[in-house]
C-alpha cells in the first residue's frame, strides 16, 4: 500500500498537471490502474525504481504483445521520468 501511495503522490505532482490536463477520467483511471499494478509487482519507492525493475515488470508474463508493452511503458514514462 505504501508503494501505491508513493506513486499516487507522484501522480498528483504539479509538474504533471500540464501533461494530464484535458485527459478523460477514464484515461486517468487507466493510468492509475497501470501504476497500481506496477507498484504491486515492483514494491519500491518511486525514487528507487531502476530500469531493470521496469524491464522485469514488462517481461513478467513473457506473452505480451508489443503494442501492450508500448502502452505500459508510455504510462510509466509519464510518471517515473516526469
């Protein structure tokens, strides 16, 4: 739960406001769902997440289509790279 909270705080940072402005509530809910799934798997604070953690998360199933991997990665980039 602490990890999800850390990502939610990152989600609400003011520097992200411009990127998120005008997005539908469905899109924002999907972003939060993706971040929650990531947090449940990685279990680290946002500032401690490394490239290897993202790779592990994206390869965990080994059967994801490239389009799904791109979508997941784009959401993570928005919130982890800023």
